[in-house]
C-alpha cells in the first residue's frame, strides 16, 4: 500500500482502539516509517512504504504512547528525545518555562528534570544563565544529558533526590514539575500502563513531594530567590495552604493555555 492507503488503514485501526487523534497519529506513524516528516507524507500520498508501518500501528493500538514509538516529543517548538522509563513532556509544562523566563534567573535549578526539557529550554532561551538540573532516576539523568548535547547547550545534570546533591549551593530560581497524581487515580492507558509511576504518583492526596519541597527548598534559594512549581488540576488551594503553613508566600498563580491554574511562584517568608 502507499502512504495514503496506510494513513486510512491506520486511522481505522486506531479509531477502533479508542484513540481520539487517530488521523494525526496515523499520519505521524506513516511519516516515521517513511523516514520523512508529516508534511512530506501529505504531499506524496502515492509514495510507497514498507510494511514496517504495520508494526508501528500495532504498537499504538496497544496504547503505547506515540512519543515512545516516535522517540521524540515537541516542547516549546523543539524536538526532545523521549524513551520508555522517563516521563513524556506535556505542553502544560511550557507554562513553567514562560514563568521562569520572566524571573530574575541568573542561576537556575530544575528539580526532577525528566527529559531535561525545562532546563534545556531555559538555557536555550537565556544563554547567559547558569542552568543545572537533577533527577533521582538514572535513566532521566542520561536522557537529559543527551537532550542537552543534542540542543548544543551546557546544562549540569546531576543524579539527586531533590536537593541532596547540591551541598551549600544556592540558586536564584528553582523550577520543579513534581509528581502530583493521587495514588489510585484513573488515568488513560498511555499514562497508567506505560509511563513511570514514580514520576506520576505522590501519595493519597498528591502532595507528598510538595511537602518535601516546602521543607527542603528554602536552604537552596538566595535571599531574593523564587520557587516556581507546576500544580495539577484543581490543586492550587491545597498546595497554597501547604506552603503557607510551611513559611512560604505565594506571589502569583499562572494559568496554562486552557485557563487552568498550572503554576505557582513562591518565596520564603523573610
């Protein structure tokens, strides 16, 4: 079959599997199999393609995330390598970058970096800033370093459980997209069956990591420093209460493109 036929076949099979963006996924899978981009495939519907596409569609039918199959995910207009065992970047997290870029910056730490998308993007947008990143996962550390090299930036990536690896170092800005899903929450198969649970779940109320950060982050901020946190849907009140109780002031709340509260900017109470 040619590209057009495989796109239609893929769309049919993926729709039957309950995948919402079946057509787009089919187009991207066909493009990946052809070694081309989506626009080329759409412009060459008659082009032949090997039957390797059948395996790719089968993987997506089993609800394997598209990004794991393609090996990349776009974030802030750039492609980042993605692989199983590391959380896939979400567009919602671009809000953290936008907030960070409006801050004083200078010396930045990205805690729980995953693919490195936040740290690498901040460094690309602010080349004069010193940017460090950390993650407790060795797979994430390796992938974040790979993405930094691929994007041509110098980001110091360290294996660390939150701040334990940074000694007396202090930062002007700490950004973090922590795990915040409640244990037992119902998730899409792409998330529940494929993404690393340690990067998703944070106790019965989703607040476990926020609690640790509220107690540990103060010692790693400069006197004028700021902490920027991603928050889950509807979590602004509970996270705000937790940090205020722990001696923090919430300076601002930031919405994502859907108008949902997605990030908080905080500072320790003097």
